[in-house]
C-alpha cells in the first residue's frame, strides 16, 4: 500500500489525550497499536532509503505522541531520529526544516523528561535538546520569526516545553512578532499549533493533564459570516518544469478570472474548466489540507524528492497551501516543479 499514516495517527492520539478521551476505547484496531506499526514501517523505510517513508516531521510527531501517552518507544526508533538531528537531515533552513526541528525537539524533550530512556541514550537526548535549541535560535530572522510565521509556534512550544523562555530573550521577540502576524492563521492545523504557544503551553503539557472532573465544555457557537467580497480579479497562472523533465520549460501561461477572495485552489479549478487551453491538476490530502501532486500531467514524484513549488512572481515562495492562499488582483502565480 501507500505510505504509513504516521502523522495523522499521531495527531489523532494527541487530540484524544487533550480531550481526556481514552485512546483505545472500543476500537477494533487501537490507534496506539496502529501508530506503533506505522512508526516501525517508517523506520524500516529509513533503513532502506535513508529517510522515513513519510518524512521526519511525521516520524517525530509519532515518537512524540507515543511519549505523551507514556508508551515505550523502541531504542532504534529514537536513535534514527537522533542521528537525523545530528547530521542535519531535516532540511536546509527553510520553514519546513524549522517545523521538523521543533517537533523532533519536543519528542526528545518528552522522552528525556518522562525518563523513558536511560544511560547513554538519556544523555544523548539531553544533548539533542540543547542542539535543537541552538539551531532554532540560529533560524531566527531579522523579522524575529523563527523560520517563518508558521514554524514559529512550534519553535515557541519547544522553548516552553524545555523551560528556557526566561533565559532566551529571543523567545520574547519571536512571540511579539507572532502576535503581530495572527491574521496569517486561517488553516486549522496551523491554528492548533499556535494556540498552545499563545497560552504558554506545549504539546508536552497534555501528558500531565488532570482529566478528573473534566466536563464537556465545548459549546457550539453561531458561525461568524464573513462579508462577501464583490467583483472579480484577474490572476496570471504559469506552470514551469525543468527542461530535462519536460519538452517545454513553460507548460502553461494564461490569465484566469475568479471572484475576489478566491483561493489558489479556486483559481486552479476555474483554469481547468477554461476554454481550449486545458489546465489539468491532481491533489492529495495532507495534514495541512490538499497539496498538488500532478500538474499538466507531470507528477511530482515523492521518491525522487520532487514537488510542485508555489510562488508569487517573480520569485516569492508561498508559505500557505493551495486551499489557504488568496491571490490578489493582477498577481501572477507560478507552479514550479522543484527538487527538495
């Protein structure tokens, strides 16, 4: 079958713990057992390919979720993550690498604080926590964000979890910068990472929650209706592919008219129904919503570390996914097949 559901299972188990729900109640296939199996699949993949079948972000989430539930994590699984951190396998300083670094750091901190490792492994975890702290501080930019606006909440959670907020002035600067950037947070996954950090909490705190006397406090509220934006906008849509992979460098270059307030996904949908210049695309669901897998019949092959990179012309990477980013009138959006 496809790749293991490590990240999704991990988030589900973290959510169950946060909601004071037992993880295995009445389940034919208990999620904790499924997560352990998914992590083992990921680990086997990392033996064969040098990286997990999912990615180190999901792998780290899996280790973190097992730790939060105080379940044993096999030493080889931990050592694979320690080696990846030590050898800088998480990426090259972009937001995604900071996300992964922070979640791996949370996993290391959890394992160390819960005393789920002993002897040499415990001291290696302690050193890994310090290493993650150094790398996250190095990733703080002139805007005081750590990586980018969406990786900063996880980085702040790491500093909260390791009780290093008081000793790191960079923490206060990053938190203040984040408070100025809250309008960027519309994706539910990103909001779920932001809220604990704003309240001075981390995912590690749910391990020690007292669930006795917890009442059902989730009351439905009436949805707030957003004012409808009037009129249409015109957006340029360009698809670029390296010449060694495609006959033509530019596979598509057209203007698309959409209602104001449309997402990039809406733009792609309209383009696919537009006249004789047939635009085609396929998406796949992910933890952060849909992402592009195939554009103009060219597939981004995960095994070859290729993905469709989203840019605003001429060369600004989009930090949101296709369902969240809302282009403005006259903007040109580029879908570029890139190595990662």
